[in-house]
């Protein structure tokens, strides 16, 4: 079992950033029909989502969130000993996007920087990785950056996902502390479900697949470069394996749902969230939801949810938080941490783009 527990490492800041462009789900009515859009809104709870500009990436959003933490918390850049970027939406096939972010954030050469390719479980997996890295080294401060730009991977005619996904990025600052602090959790994987959420082309397995539109058996049009989701399989996994793991975590941690002030679940869709809440009899006041405003933002969902729910609250109390990310992989994890509300920053909007990183020609490359 991949159970982890860390002492004396604390989450000291959380920031989230979204693009300024808002896409209303109602704007798809002419394309998909009023009734279909209404049913989608009712079942998922999504009313709108954020969409990045053409050259805006997950790293742009994560950069804005990280800069926000550095400026708001007066962090000395040279004190940051690690930067881990967790996403499927990389800037390039190579180098690691973490190296690009390292440059932009003007971090010290002694800072470790690397990528992890994960989606919906990114926050929990990333938290474990950064904490393990800190515990086994002299690193005292580290940045965990998680984000996704799924709107770039969805086909506009695909009714199953065109209205579902939104773009967001986030940053989490972790620090070693002398005061009592615990971060614990469980990580799990079921690789037999790797095709349940997949973009088959564009990687090194299928680099030169056709870009032609294809009418799939589910009646949706998409290319092999777009995200394809087997909705029924993902739903079944979300309401069986995920609750089972939450229950397993509660038993190991010797806690109950009532032990937590906040239950922060991956913002998949409203029906899944309601089903999980019903299984555990979760007080709805303890389970915030933000997918109505931002859609399913995959990797960034949990930190975005916390920033949306608590970022404008100046209350100086702490919240004992249970967090669960689940989805593409299939990969999922549950973790808990105590977070000071004043360390959760409000959601910021940005359309900033790393212009130097746009390389569409030899002249662009030479300018860099």
C-alpha cells in the first residue's frame, strides 16, 4: 500500500490562477441544442468555464500563481530549493516545463526542478513527492505547481467534453517547520483503465496520426489528438474505487469524515460529488464546489477549489482538510493536511503569456 505520512512540513501558501476568458455553457445551445445543454448543466452543475488564449499555457497560469505567493508572502527566491510541475499540459515535448518555470521565476541554480506527467490526481501525488524530497534533503522551501489547459485538447463538436473542461493553474508553497504538522495520504493506480481518458495521438507512440475528424461510435466528432473519455467507465470508477479509498484512508488515519473541517474533492461533476457525499453523509457546508464557475480543471481542481472557497476569508483559524484527486490514468489519491485560512490566497485572473517561449519559426528560435 502506498500510504505516506510526513511530520514538520506545512503548506504555507496556496494560490490559483485562471484565464480571463469566460465561456458560458449556454453558448453551445445553437450547436448542441437547448435541451442537451440544459441536461448537461443539470447533471454536471457546470455553467461556465475559463479558456486560455492561443499561446497561453498551464505554465503561464502556474507562473502567475507562484509569483503571487512569492510577492504576497515575501518569499526569498534563493530560499526555494525545489520546483515540481505536475500536469499533462507541458509547454514542449522537451525540455521539462519546470525548467522554463525555473527561469521565469528567477530561482537559484541549486534549486531542483522537474516535471511529473499526471492529471486529476496531480495535487495529491505532487504533494507526496515534494514532501518526500524535502524530508530526505536539506530543502526547507519548495513550490508545487499543478495546472492544466484541457480546452486545448477538446474538439468543439465533442458533446461529451466540449462543455466539461476548463483551464487553471496553481502554486503551493511547502516549508519545513518546528511546530507540529502532519501531511498524510494514500496513492493508487489502475493502469488497466488507461484508455478511459486518453488523447491517443501526438506522443511518441503515434506521432504522425491523421488530424482528420472522425465520427466515433458514441456519436461524437473528434480527432485522435483530442481527449477521448469513456464516461460510463470513469463514472463507475469514481463512485466505487474512490469512496473505497477514502474509507481506507479514514481507517488508517483513525479519523472519520466528521474529523475534517473541509472535504475538498476533485471537481469532476456535480452528480459524482453528490454521490460521494451521500455515501459518507458529508455535511454539504463542509464540501465546497466551484465547478459551476470553472468546470473540471483536472490537476488544478483542488487548489483552485480552496482558493475560490477560502481565498477572500481573512479568518485566522486553521482548517483540517481532507483532499481527494481522481481520474485520468486511472490514478487517484487521498490526503489530509491542516491549512491556515490566511495562507489561502484569492483566485487571480491573468492573460499573461511567456512571449519568449512562442517558437513557430527559426527566427523565433534565434530571437530566444
